[in-house]
């Protein structure tokens, strides 16, 4: 009887220790340099956004700045130019329910235009395809993929 209690107590301690160790060993990966305070986010200026409409001519992965994780970019052909539109990090964009494809027409993008690596790009805050809207940044320019927000 005493041995059964001792074995039960030992098993319970082992189980609790294993559960605690498993919880402590979770490693958060971070945003891959895509969130508030990172160099990429500091480029985005909420005022001065513009809207462009065009046809998708390519969808690619990119690394906007050294040390960042990969992101997704769409090249749009507008009436005036071909422009790269940076949507956000791959780990966020690829899990959205959207079916954006090459040759899609009348794609509307709202975002901030800047220069990166010597070429014009638009850092998107919103993308519209037919009757669907993909919101990428809130009204303050904070990306939706950044769960932590400044405390108000």
C-alpha cells in the first residue's frame, strides 16, 4: 500500500515536472523584424498614403532589409507604371484566405510609397480584390500581424 502511494506520488511529480519543462521550453520566434520598432516598420508613414489600381503581373517572396524574414510582394501594372507592393511577412500573408493570382485585374492597393534598394515600392495597408478586402495595417499604420500594440 505504501509502495503504491509512493509510486503514484513519484509519477505525479514526474508528470508535473515534464509539463512545466515543456511550457518553459517554448521559444517565441518574434516577427522576423516586421513589427513596431523594427527598421522596416519605421519607414512606414501613415500620412501620405496613396491608392493605386492595376493588374497583378507577378507574386514573389522578398527580403526587404538585411536580417528580416521573407515577405510577399505583388508587382502591379498600373496606367502609369509597374510598381512593387510589399504586403507583409510570408508567415502572415500565406495564411490569409485570399486567392490573389497573376493576371488578376482591378486590384486596388492603399499604402505608403517609399524607395527601397533604389526602387519605388508601396508598403501596403489595404488590398482590395473584387468584393474582398485584405486589411494589413490599422488606421495608425500598425500592422495587423503585430499582436502587441502600444498601451493607450
